[in-house]
């Protein structure tokens, strides 16, 4: 497990860039953190580092955004979904078979559907600019 305290968006971006270089096709990254903690910013910085130059936004209302960089990046947001059945209906398990990297915001709603091995990034708000970022790989 790695744990960081970020004092700014710039420091968070550096951490995200470091994470980007550890990811490979098929990896799943589960993001935990309250609204406004910086989950989407983290995904944005990873996407930029992996060659995506477009707009990255939270897919809260669309459930899934796909970004094409050096690899396809699938960005899920399960905030508005209420059950594992809803997640299954969108074809989540089938999409995990694709050749890409998968980012999931609000993954606790889909824990039973996650692969045996995945990264978990927890972002906790300390104050207006500071974040505690914890990165773990399961199982270790």
C-alpha cells in the first residue's frame, strides 16, 4: 500500500501520473471517496498521461465514458445506480473482457462483479486543497 498527502491539484496530478505508468491493459481501478474529493481529476490526469487529449468528465448521468489514448480507457460512475442488477444490465461484466483499462467511481456498488485482482484508490478530503490518497492492489 502507498499513502500520500497531496497539498494541491498539481501534487495530485503527479501521483496520478505515477499510477498511470503502473497500469496495463485489463487493469481495474476502483476509486473511493466522497463527492468532490478528486476522483474524476485523478482519472483525468491518468488519461492525459496515457495519451488522451480530450475532455474528461464524471459519467454520473451517462454511467460510462470511453476515452481513446494509447489504450481504451473505460470510466464508469455507479453513483446513480441502486443495485448490482442495474450494473449487470449495462453489460459491465462483458465490458471488463475488453482490451482496456477500467476506472470505476462508487465501486462499492459492484464489488461482487470486480475481478479477483484490482487497484483501489481512496481519496479523502483533509481540507479545501489537501487530500489523503491511499493506493492498494488487491489481493497483495
